C-alpha cells in the first residue's frame, strides 16, 4: 500500500497530515484516506476505486481541519452523498 501526502492543516500548535492510501490490485486498485496528528492516526482504506474522488475527499478533510477522532464520522457522511 502506498501512502501519498495530500495536504496539511494546523490544529492549535500541531500539524495534521492527510494522506491518500493507494492499494494496487489486478482488478484496478482501491483508494482510502489516513489522517495523522501528534502520533495519533486514523485510516480508512478501500473507500472507492476512484482515485479522483478520494483525492477530493482528502483535500476536503484538509480544508476542514478534520482530526483522526472525527475521520470516521466525516467519511460516513461522505459515503452517503
């Protein structure tokens, strides 16, 4: 699995990092996101086969300053769109 930095945001005195997770397979691959803050991380792999869609999600997470604690709730809402 590859982990590609998409963006960063400030959360008080800390830096939150947002990653695109890419897993290649014979059927084309899948993409997910990961958020890291001060040693805490949350990852949600295999969200979609669309790299563009998950990159847009990761960019939106960075713009919104989403932390690892809130990642699951935000992505759950995104999946319902």
